[in-house]
């Protein structure tokens, strides 16, 4: 081949290289040509994960059919051309900034679908998508159950079967991990009220909502369900509560609070309101973070919230007033909520219709962060949910620059409004979803509100009284009726 011929071949190659080099460099740096804007644009990414895994993800409903010659199209990888489908977990790279329809589906499961924005040089995360079965698997775990009370860690459930004619109740312990059931015996009263100990190894059961000592028993699950009679203490106490562990119970006698040792059955007073205020009445109390908080009425209709450090001498009380102001809340009965925020700075007071969330580091009206009409809030760290018959709300105590700020309308959000009363609600999967019960249907709602919130019906039975979550998120438990069966149902939702 002569020089002239080689030159004729070389010159076009050089020209092609000079023309393509800028494009190849731009492609290697994450740029793509936007034919709509007629220019090169930096791209973004989408990351998608789901439970269960290996779900199909489709972008803009364009799922290319696999072709036999697909492996030969190596230039797609070379040029970084965008894929339009994949299997979770997966990442879609080199997407032009735009709004994309993302569809996640798996055979036998309800479809997840949203439109989300992709921005240049950013990855749009879609993490923890929960896919729920189209047809949940329903199994009767224990027949003729009237009440189920899960432990704090959701690994155990106390099952109650009432016999109202004989005025007795059968007590069972259901282990949600291995599905085993243990008969703990009978109690000769009905109905029953239960409080779990912090360790999840003991629970208090009573025939009265006031939880009086003469009508209450303690079951010790570490000793094969041994029943501890509280009559041994020979005290007239009510409002029994667990302390920071399961070795002690505490109870109230008028303006005195006693500590009950369940090991040696000794008791001692730990607080006497009469030594501080002669005419006041002790309404309720709470032990939290080595402090005793109490609510008192001064006899003139004024309510006060105060606290005392338990380490101080019982003969020399040092009272720290938290809110020297009448708590203006509808209703006469006011008490501490059963579930309190993990952060010791905040307290929840409630009655049958309303609740207050208080900042204990403030001593004026600004201490009332929330005054809401609704049932007791359910907490997850600094977030809470509550219902008020037909509405489901989410709120939060957010932190800014190391300080908690007074909440506003920005951190209380309506999640759903229904035509049927909302009976119960709970957090699900690390707070990414909520599960709520409306009469005969159980629903899940995704809290990620980008574009919209997605709702999924989990199960529909003839009647559902209550539900309990399980330590295994694939299952939950219902007390209700289905066809000709009634009792505790195990529901597989994933």
C-alpha cells in the first residue's frame, strides 16, 4: 500500500477521532445528549430496593423484551446507554433530568408505582418498598380468643378467652417466633386489663381499669407462668405501674406512692404529697429517668405538673415545678399516657378524648407543644401517630441546631381521612409505613409522600377487633371473625 493510499485512510480516521473525542469524554463524565434541549446534560440515577427482593422495576412502563442478539450489543455498555428495567435491588444510571414513572411489581403482589424526579448529579433513592400479597394467607392460630395483648418487643402475645357466664378468663401465652401456645391457667374475673413489664418477662393483670392491688395478679414467665398474688403486701393500693425493671411494682394510696418488691414482698413509701401540699390531691404519677413526675389538683381547680428526683432524701423533698399553670384541656380526668417518648425531656398527658405533649424544660404556656383531640399517640423515637375517629395523623418533635423547637403546623400532618372509624394504628417497618384498622379492613400506607402516598389493603374479614404486629414483618395477628371461624388469626402479608 502506497503512501497516498495510507494517507487517504488515515485522514478520515483522524477526522472521526477529533469529532468523536469530545462526545466520548462527555459520555465518560456522565453527560448525555438531551434531544429535547439539543445539548449535553449531566445525568442522574435512581436506586430501588424492595421487600421481598427480586421484584421487577420498569421505567416509564417501557420494559424491552429480551432478544437473542442482546449480548452482542456491547456498545450499549460502552456508551453507557440507559437501561429501562431491572430487578431489585438495582440502580438505573445515566438518566436525563426529568420526571420518571417507576413501576415495581412481582407476581402475586400488589404493584407499587410512582412518578419521581431525577436531578443532575444526584441519585433518587427509593428504599424499603414493601410489596404486599394480593391474596394474604389467613390461618386460625387460636380459636375463640377475645383479647390479644402483645409484649413490648412483639415476640409474645397474651391471649384471653372470656367466659362471662362463669366470670373467669383463660390465659394463654402465644410465642409469635415459633407459633407455640402455653396455657397459663385461669383467673376468676372478666374482663381483664394487662400491663407488660419492661423486660417482657412479667405482666400485670387486673379485673379493674384502676389496677387495684386486691384485684390484680402478676404472671412471671421466667418461672413457667408462676402467679404472684399481690394480696401478700396487705396494702390498699391502686394505679399499679411497673418501674424501670420488673423487680418492682409501684402503687398509689391517696397521696402516697409505695414501692413493692416482688422478690421479698416488702414495701416502702417513696413519696408523700401531704408533706408538700396539705390540700392538694394526687391525680396521677410517673417514674421516668430516675424522676418521679406527678399531677396534682390544688383543690381550687388548678392542675400542676411537678417532679422530684428519686435519689433525694424522702424526708427532704426537692420539688422542681415544671408547669405552674392550669392545664386547659377538655374533660376532668387527666393522667400520664401509657406510652411515653424515649426522650426524657417530653411527657404525654391524656384523658379519654385529648392529649398534651409537654416540654419539661419550659415552665410557661410554651411548654404545651401539642394539644390534640385524639387517642394516645404511638411513638417511634421523636415521631408519633394518633387517630381521632376518622383521621390518621403523624407528628414529630424535630431538632434544629441541637435544640428542639416549638412544633408548628409543619410537623403535624394528616395522613388519611376515612369514611369509617379508625380503630387502631401502628408503625411498621422502621417507620416507613403505617398499618391501620377500619372496622373489617386492615390497611398499610407508605409515609413517603413524593408525588402521592400509596395505600394497600392487607386483609378484609367479616369482623376485626384488633391487630398485633409480629417480630417477623411478613406476618401479623388479628382477633376477629372470618367465615365460620373466630379467634386469633395469623395473616401472611408478604
